[in-house]
C-alpha cells in the first residue's frame, strides 16, 4: 500500500471518529490517534493535511456534496461514505497537485475496503460530478490558483 493510500485511510479513520463523537480536531485527538501506531512523518503530514483541511472547509465541502448528490442529504449518507466524500472533495477542489482521477480511484478503493458493496458506485457518481464541475471552473480560470469558494451548478 502506498504512503498516500495509508494517509487517506488514516484521515478517514480520524474524520469518522470525529463525526461519531462530535469532538473537534485538537492536538489531543491527534496524539491519541497515533498512540501505538509507528508511522513515517511523511504519512502523518499528509494525513494531517487531509483531515484538518477537510474539517476547515467542511461547511463548503458539504454544500458541494449536497449539490452533487441530488436527493441525498449529508445526514442520510453512511458515516464512512460521507467522510470518504468529504476528504475526496477536499482533494479535488483544493489540491491542484493531485490528479482528480487519482483522488476518485483512491476513494473507490477505500470505499471497497471500508464500506458496503453499493458504496463505490454511489461515491463514484458524486465525485465524478464534482470533478467535472471543477474542471469546467478550472477551464474558465486558466492560470489562476484554485482556491476560495467552489460553485457546483447544473450545466
């Protein structure tokens, strides 16, 4: 398993834990999570980026997901699925250094490992829609850094 895949799985575990408990992402939570886990600094760094940045942009990310997941509320989604979607949406919309196809493939592999059989197609459909809207947005702003609000609108 690649370092980035391990990071994504760790980030999912952190996001899941915080979603279940309602706790915030603090240094105490971070340190508790890593107790007994020997991991490379690079893996921890990418894990922290995904988890903390996903939570930092959670409100905006949830809006993007809601618009892409027609007829589905965030609250109705399985906790694992919504956190895979949140982390992946963060990567698609904010990390210009990672190809969207890689983000989607990683999300699907993680969904197959941690969620139900129906989750991968569900997640794929939503992330594909988000990625295509983001592509259109990026095409209209060539040369600009992708940051700020992400607009998902039917086109």
